[in-house]
């Protein structure tokens, strides 16, 4: 079996490639343009001591352009496509919306157009909880709830989802869609919240906590480790033989934590004081949402939930990051 992973040098995808090497016999092609989000050092870091690294082939390509015959010949015949390539930073999407429309929507259409010309078992599109927009207290969005994008990033991902559905309906392309929540782990970009907290606590710097207008209630997320996302993906590929047309799956962390609790836990793990300020992000800059929440009951009914709690995962990441500060 051969699996094409787009955005293979990206944060989630490099963890997924590592898990695929450890737990399958698949040949893997990593397709990446190696720019702002893709970092080849991530792949090198996980592959350098991996006895199966020869099963990974790296192909350079920017999905804003079609996959032409030359690029396709380098990819070769593939059985499964896991599409993770995307721009993912909300702030950048607010500043550069067209960049995200091109990367996330047009890039996905170019991949779908390629996929419909070859014989594949499955294409899995990795989407985000943000397509559903902010979740009021007590609300947990199910897989097929309506979209309510609040920034250009989430809109570009929602548009790409609809193209995935259209390509299954129009061309019979076998597509699944996953929604993940805030993913964290080793080698994450230091602009993201958890590595940023680790770095600022280590340096005794002030952390800005996203909060409500009263500046008393911190934003919250169901954080999930990248390896748990990879584990869920392997579960779907191995255990789910039949699913609804255009099936969607929410991959959700076990617990909902607010961002102040995350920062406090990171400080406690390091044994250092937490210096922080609660800031009303949404009022000062629309496009940032206080709470996201997904319903993970569909995956749980199928037999998958994260095996390791966020507290244990967070301790692993903090300790690893402090030993590998070049990633901060």
C-alpha cells in the first residue's frame, strides 16, 4: 500500500507519518512546498533514527498549481490520500485572506482534481472545528451541523469541505472528512498557544490569555495531542470498513480545558510562576472565538477515544520542549 500525505513536513502530518511508519507497512509519499508551515527539519527529526525511513519519499510541490504529469510521475501510484496541507494561522488569514483561499480552497480543488483521475481507496480531508464557529456554553457541534465561519481561515476550510462533498457526489470520489480541535505536540510552531506558553514561562515573560469581555473567563478548547489525531486516523483506516456517503468524523480531546488552566499547568510542570494578563481578544480583533467544542460521540461509538489524558500529554510536551529548545 502507498499513502500520499500532503503537507507532510507540517506539524500534524509529520506525527502522522511517524505513526504510519511505526504501525503499518505502507510506503509513504510526503508532498509539501516547504514554506511558512512546512519544516523539513520536523521530518528529519523523526526519521533520522527510524529504521523504516526508506519507506518515505519527499516530493516538492505547491498545491496552488495543479498536479501535472511530471509531479504525478514522482508521486507514483497511490492507494490512499491524507490531505493535511493547509495554512492554519487565524491572524495571518485575517491579514491575508486571499492567501488562505488559494492555499486551502484552491489547493484542495487541485488535489481533488488529481485524485479523481486515479484509482484510490480513500481520500481523507483534514478539516477543523473552526468551520462551525464559536460554541456557546453547553453546545457541542456534531459532524454535519451548519457552518458559521468567523474568519477567513475557517471559511477557506469550510469551502474546501464542500468541494470534497461535491467531488464525491459528482465523480464518486471516495472522500472522508475529519474535524480536529486544537492540536498540540512536539515540534509545533512557537507561535501557537501551548509552545508559546512553554517558552514564556521558561523565560518568565507575561502570557496573554484570550478571555471574554469581562476579562474574567478564559477561552476554552478540547486540546488533543497530534499523536492521538494520528491514532484516530489509523483507527478509521483500519477499523471502519463502511460509512455514510461523504462521511465526517470529529476527532476530539477527552476534556475541555480553559486557556488559563493550560498556562497554569505548564507553569506548574516547570515549577515556575505564571505571569499573565486576561485580554478580550474578540472585541479588540474580530475573528477570534472564545470557545470551540465538538461532539466526539460518533468516534466513541465506533470504538475510539484518546488513550492518554491531556495532563499527561501536556507534561510530555513541556519536558520534551525544554530539552529541545531549538523548537521554541
